[in-house]
C-alpha cells in the first residue's frame, strides 16, 4: 500500500485500526486494547501500539482519533508515542473521538454529533469543525446515557431493592455473583470502576424488554438529552446522529426522544470506522488538509 492511510478509533475499552489505500473494501483491520490519552499509562499505550506496529509502518498518513485527545497537550502525548512505531515519513494527525463521530456521521455537513459508549459526549459540528460541545465530566459527574451511567443506575437500584423483575434479579445473582461488600469494593477500591459499571450493560441488554430496565434506560437517556443535547440544538440545528455501542442497542429509544425534542435523527452507528473511511478516502487526495 504505497499511499496507505491508517485510521485509528481509540476508546478506553478497545482501539480499532484500519489500513487502506483507495478502496474501503480492501482494508486490513485489527483491534487492540483501549487507549485514553488522559488516563492510560505510557507503558500500556506502547504495548498497544506495538501490536499495531505492522500497520503503523505501512501507513503514509495516520489519523488517530481518540478518547482524551481534545487538548493539544494530550494530542502531543499520543504523537510522541506514535512516532516510536510509525514510518518516519508518515504524516500524523490526532483528533478527538468527538470529531471522529461528527465526520463519520455528517461528512461535510452539519449536525449534533453524539457518542454513547462506556461514557458519553456530544457537540455541534459546523463547517467541518466542532463549534461547541458539552463537557462530558466523566463517569462520576456526568457521562449521562453512557454504559457506566446506566450500569451505575442499575446497580444502585439492585442493591437498594428497587428492582422487581424476578428473572432479572436471578440473572444478576448468577452472572455477577458478588456480595454487597464485594460490589462496593469493586466500585470504590479496584481499578477501572467505570468499566466495571459499564459491564452491567451485558445483563441490561439481555433484559431489554423488562419494565425495570426500560425505566432505567428512559431516565438515563432523558438526562443525556436534557443536560447535553438540548443546549446544542439552538439556532436551527436540528440534525443529530449517534455513534457507539449503547446508542446502537437503544436506537429505538433515541428515535422517540429525537421526535419528542423536534430533532431529525439521521444515523445511529455502533462504530465511526465506516464513515471515517468514506470521509478520508473521498476527500481529494485521501486526507484532510
């Protein structure tokens, strides 16, 4: 691949890599562990980059879209690590996961780009850039509508005896299999509590028709719309799109909420990769100037 581009979609849980030249159907793809520019230790970043070294060395243009890559400080941190593994002639561009979502959803158009994965984020995409966004605040203060938020709400209700669905309770006891003390320790004393909370989504998805689950989903998604999306829809911007595993699971709920808020739901995708490939391969020479 003499003029190959490498697109990287890095999140806290996993990182997807796609190497292509001029044909989106001829891609080499791999998935490695998560990379967050803010919290992932440098040693861990290097381990994950090494797994993708073959793709990095083959690429002439690298687009790294990542969680935590909103600030120049954290972009530079990722750039330094990439340079250890990439071809020395490669051009490297590093952008936020929110811009990745916006480019994948709207291309050269405008709209409100939303991410619903382990966490959440949203911003106004106008004339090719993120014009404004709502600070996600992380899983303790914010991330409304994300997997960790829903998992936290579910676990809180379960531990306080506010779940009535007997099948759901039985599944929780069998599949999670932790005592109250163990659960509290897992959340407050162990590493990556946001990932643990988001792991409750496996159970939530299995019982998606449960009234208890639907109430949790409604509460969490309404908070995301009321606290985050509604503030971005001023000035006549009504088009909205969603990226992320949680968004895909609850696409029907998102459609109802968009209708309620007078928004046009254009797309719901589990991953931005397909849209990013289309965006970059169809942008002139294959990359954004």
